[in-house]
C-alpha cells in the first residue's frame, strides 16, 4: 500500500503569515471598538472640557460626542446706572447654574448685553442670558434692574430634568454706577 505524505509547509506558511499580519497591527485595528469582541457603545468616551461666551450675542455650541451631561452657568447682564435721579446703581444680573442630562446638539446660547446708561432718569435693565435646544428654552438667568427701577429682563429658569441647580440673584454681571451694566456670560463644562 502506498503511503500518502502531507507536507505541513504550506499550512505553516499560511499560519505564520497570519501571525505576522496580526503582529504588524492589522489585527488590533479591527478590534479597536470591541472589548472581548463585543462592541463598545458610543465608541469614544467624553473627554473633559469647557466652552464659554462672554460677549453679547447668540452662539451655536455643539455637544462633544459621548457626553451624557453638561454643567451650565448662566450670568444675566447688569442693569445700567441712573444718571440723573440720585445716581442709583443698576442691579447685578442673576446667576443660574444647573446640569443638563443627555443634552441635544447643537445648543443655542444667548449672552445678554448690559443695560445702558443713556442719560435717562432710570438706567435700562440688563438682558438675560440663556441656553436652548431645538427652540426649547433649557435655562435662563435674568438681567439686573436698571438704576431707579425695580425689575430686570427675563426670569430665572432651569430645566425640570436638571440633576442639580442653583439660583443666585446677585451673581451675574455687575450693575452700572452712572454707567452701562456689565455684560452677561455663559460657561459650559463636561
């Protein structure tokens, strides 16, 4: 009976080539979003960071990928000072801080301008600072009252779904003393 001889050389070459392919990095590249060959949700973790706006205006802010919560601090603008009637000081803007769980993107951010001192018997009120998603207001910090008046613009508001919140009626932009009030600001961290 004839003997059949099987050479292992081609099998060894194939197996050795696969090991070399894996060792050179092609194998790990295929598994970068897997742990024990199960896909990791989201792929990348949220890296700590922050975003801020300190000049009056409206801005668009994109939420970084993988971030499940944002901490927001809104500062309303200060009211303008009263130039003629007793030189009354404008009131400071309000400060509101809160966390937004599962934020949508992009967010619309509005920074309030300080109330003007235009030589009137009363200063103009400061404007509110706010943050919105898809035209729905997420939070707002009121502007301070103008000198010689009792009310500012806007109201203090934070989302019902906020995981934590704080309201400080004097923490925003400074009120003016016979000058314009200080502008508001917005700070976001993750």
